[in-house]
């Protein structure tokens, strides 16, 4: 702050500080934020923080660096809040989709699962029925059959792969980024007689 605006014994005045640094702060904000409205909002936020905390500043020589630290933290908070809001909106959209669309899709496809599983070889069909339809633990099933857990896991994965191939012979699937089915369309080639 210029010596003309402040004498060592004078308290720091908001009007003087703001008058000297407002344009510099605004330029700094424009270098970090694209929209004019956001810059104006952030400038107001910085003014409020300056008003609330200026009296705690003891050294007049550090006003400029203090103000730009306040501005920098305000920008960081702005982007964090924007990211949280964006994630919340995405989550709401995903939740609504999950609650409506996935349940309907799951209900439609559940009628097809058992016939497809039964179309597999007997050992694979009984394994998938136990694990995927009845919900038995793979560890418990491995112990009951007297085989290692890793062997049973491999058999389950292989059987699921065969089941997937049967499904793909009958339907076109649309998957989300996690590999979950979000939609399907039955192929009209007459090959599918499972459901």
C-alpha cells in the first residue's frame, strides 16, 4: 500500500485498500475465471472477507500479498463448490436412472436368466444356479464340493463367460462405462429361443 494512503499509526481503512487494489484483484480473477458474472461474484466475496478480516492485519506492508491470498483461496473454494455441485447433480441423475430404468431392465431380463443358465452344460448350470440365482457363497460351495476356492472362482468365471455368449447370440446389449447392462434389444434372426 502506498505511503500516501497510510501512515504507520493509522488503522488500515477498507476504502483505501479497496480503492488501490480492486482493479488488480479483478484482473487476477479474470486470469483464473472465465465468466464475467462469476468474477463479479468472487470480487464481492473478496470484499466481504476483506471487510471482515482487515482489522486482524497488523502489517500494512503485507496488505497486497494478504489480499491476493484471500483472492486465491476464494477462487479455490469457488471451483471446489462447483465440482461438488456438479457431482451432486450427476449423482441425482444417476440415482433417478438407477431407481427407474435399472429395475425395469432387471425385471425384464430376470425372466430370461434361468432358461439361459439351463441351456449351459449341467455342471456349469448347477454352479451358476447356486452362486448367481440362489446366492450361495463361492467359498462355502468350494468347501462343500471339496475343491479349492480359486478353482471354483475360475469355473464360475468360465461359466459366466459361456452364459454371456448365449445372451449375446440372442440380444444386442448397451453397456455403461462400468460394464453394466443399461439396455438391450432382441435380435430378429430367429436363433433365440431361450426366453
